[in-house]
């Protein structure tokens, strides 16, 4: 893991700043429009948004964790090295960006190993943090945690404790914790939700950051931090690239992908000035302090 940046004031909760490094055509909503066989022929723009993110982070003096798609790392290894050389953590975001629960355990393991190996070859050090495409470790794919543990991963940030048509484990612990499985244990940094009248309102970035007014994100993050919990904030490079090609996607999926792209960078810079951020491992360690990790025992769950 990279060296820690300057410590923010002790009274502040340190939030995890994370990026899922994938190109616009890798998004799951485009699977019916762009096949994986066509990826190599698409206009690649991941560098556009990635450079804007790196510049914004450098300007704010913060470091984050970049979960890089193995396909991106294979086609742009220099970007992965640039991320690491800037002091950021490099994590794994799979190779083919397939939803976990649509794979068998063997398929998932093969994809995981391929992505990890490409990333480690690029930066010359172990990659021990993982985030599933579309947060697709759900109740039907908890077996993926066993695979991650067996493959030596120490951190996961794939569980979203809310309701959604594509992801989510409503009722899962909200704070960073250690998940205990038959294969061992792994540190989980869940995505951010704030309970509003009993409903787990998702916050934390991505489409929510673009859809909600900035004041709502600020309010939610302050409320979560006031409870002593850090937020795992996330974005994708394509969310800072309003000039990306418009693909023929209709309905809700088009709205989710394209809403308010032009405002993302300005909102991000405001957020970085108002909250304390660090890498996922730093924020996890700060949340636990000197106490033993909170545990979620899932050994008896398939």
C-alpha cells in the first residue's frame, strides 16, 4: 500500500475515495449494445476521465483507491503505473466486467486471477483489494467472498446495503467490518447508505452523486460521518467525460448513464474540499482504530 498522505484533523472521519476504472462501453447497461468481442474496436476514452480524476485528486491533496478493470490494465498499463506512481492504491475490478452472480465459482476465479495478474505485472506489487462490477456480490453470490479469501485478497468493497434491481444486500452492516466465511475472513468496506424513515437511502457516488442535488450528498455524508461512519465514495472515469460517444441505449439505463455528466467534475472538486478522504485501506484502519474489527459471521450462509 502507498504511503499515507498528511493526516487530516483527528476530529474528522476519514472517508474512502474510490474509482472504478472502466471505459464507457464496459458498463453493464451496454452489454446488449456492445459485445465484448467489439471492445477492441471502440473509441477508448478512459484516459480522458482518469486524467481529470487524477488532476482533481492532486489539486485537493488526496489519495484514493482505483479499482482497475483488467481489460483496461492490459490495454493501458501505463495508466495503471501512473495511478500507482501518484501514490494511489490499485485494486481489482475483475477482467471482463461480468456480474458475479451470472458466473460460476470457477469462472469467477479464472476472471479474478487474470485481472489480478495483469495488474500486478503493471505495478510490480500485490493487489489485495477488490470491487465487483456493479457491486454484484449479493446474497446469491456470497460464495465469491470465499474465492477472494482463497486468492489472498484482504479487502472487498462490493456490498451495497440497499435495494436495487441489479445489486444490494439490504440489512447488511453499514460500517466497515470483517466478514467471516468458511474460507477465512476478509475486510468489507460497504458502500454508503443513510437510513431515512427506515429506508437505506444510497449515497456514496456514481449515479446517485450525479442525480441528487449536491446539497443532498453533502447532507447525507455529514449525517453518516456524524455517526462515526466513513463513506466509501465512488466514481467512474466516464462520469467526468461528457464528450463520450452516445450509444443507442434507451429508457432508465440511458438516464442512469448520462444524467448530469457535465456537472460531475465541479461537484467532485467541491466535495473534496469539504470532506476528509484517503485510500480504502487507510479509511478502514481509521474506522477500526485500536479496537478489534466488527464481524459479520456468514459461515453458515451458502
